[in-house]
C-alpha cells in the first residue's frame, strides 16, 4: 500500500515537471518573410527623331548653322528630340525639297526662303530687307511671313539660322570690268534669289548645279556666279575665278522649316524648344560673320582681286540689286500686300 502511494506520488510529480517544462519551452522562431523584389525602373522613352535634308550638301559652310541647330535642340531637350540630317540634294533633289516637307515625306528642311517663291512670293522680302534677321523678328516682318507659310505651305517657319551683320552676296567673275554696264552679256550661274538682279544688269543667267560651278568656270560655260565668300573658299572656286565685285548685297536667308502636321503632333515642350532655339541662333551671327571674315582674307591670299566702281556706279549698282527684286515682288502680290511688305521690311 505504501509502495503504491509512493509510486503514485512520483508519477504525479513527474507529470507536473513535464507540464511545466512544456509551458516554459521557447517557441520556434517564425519563418522569415521573403523580401519583395525592388520595382523595375521605368523604361526610358525613346527619343523623337525628325528626318531633315539641307538645300546644299550637308555640312558645307552655309549649312554649318544647321549642325549648330541640331546640336542645340538635342541638348535643350536632354536628348528627347533628335534631328537627323539624312543628306542634301543627293538625298532629295533641290527642286523637290519644298514639296517633300509639305507632303511629310521629310519632317524638316534647311533651305533658303526664296525656294518658296512659287507658293509664298512674299518671302522674297526677307533677303532684301533693310533689317537684319533678328530685327525682322522685332519689327513684325517675321511673324507676318511665318503666318503665310502656315496658311499656304502648311509648314512652320522656325526662323533664320544663318544670319550676318552685313550683306553677304557678291558677284564673282573672270572678266575684269570697270563699270556695271560692262557686265552686260556675261553668262552667270544663277538661282531664283539673284535672277532679277542679273536680268536688270543684262547678264545672261544660267541654271548650273551647285556641284558643277567649278567645271563650268573651267570650261567657260559661265563667266561667273553670285555667292558668298565662305562657299568660294570651301569649294576652291578661287582656283578658277579671278575677281569679285566688292559691294555685297542681300542678307543670307538660310532658314529652317518643319511640316505643320509633324510640328503639331510634338509635345508642347518640344515645340517650344524648336522655336526658342531657332530664335537664339537667329540672334547670334558670330559663326557666319567669322566664316565670312576669314574667307574674304583667304581669297585675297589666293590671288583674287576686288573690283570697285565709282561712287555713282556703286550707288546705282546696289540700288538695282534691291529694287529689281522689289519690282518682281510687286508683280506677284497685290498693291496692299506690297505696301505692307515695304512697311515691314524697309527702314
């Protein structure tokens, strides 16, 4: 009996110990949660690319301001807007370029305002203006012409991208003349920009491709051409031409255009960048001015000689350069428009 009691007491004690041990046992640690993966970075939007062509072979002296514009737009947009110059007249013939940008075959065009005479004859006033390019903007002439481009050509005229502080075009020729009258009968390479003036001088204007000027001078197909100093140097025309008439006329009118539909589809911030960068470049003539100054020095070093006239002939010569163009413009627009253009572009 006593033995059974002792066994019972020991059993109960052991059970109590086991119960207490179970109550104080350290619980197993909870499983560690698997960390969620970091969110993937948002994809970078691909840049918007605008395809462009240049009226002259890309990267020639006159087109260097187009390169500046391309670089400035890319920088200002942090790479969101890229202008890809796919070539010049070898990519799209010069005669087809304005229609290519109107139709949207290309997005942008770097060209001369006079190339648009057939659809916006008023644009002739830009290169014969008494104002410099940035002054045209301030005087209201730029806005007037820009609106005509939007309405008739369906393109947006962003601005003049190669501007000078002085007139830049000269007649380069082989025969040495002493008066403007002696130019009569000579054969000169022309473009729509100069043809009215050459006609007024009784010169025979000939359409010669830009790349054919050198050989045309060599073979005497032409006696001269109208151009700028920098292009004369870059193309080494000084090797086959001896003289230039040292009374420049007309401001450069290299400008940039974008198809209107393409422009409207761009985000507003990118539209603003195109407009603002064109205006900035328009107001900075440093590159064209420096190129012209250096080129004029070079043609003298290469043996070219300037031709000068008497004060009376000089006045008559330069007056004819401008008034011959105004006379053409007067035939192509109504009197009210002509008066408006004279008001906007003549001091």
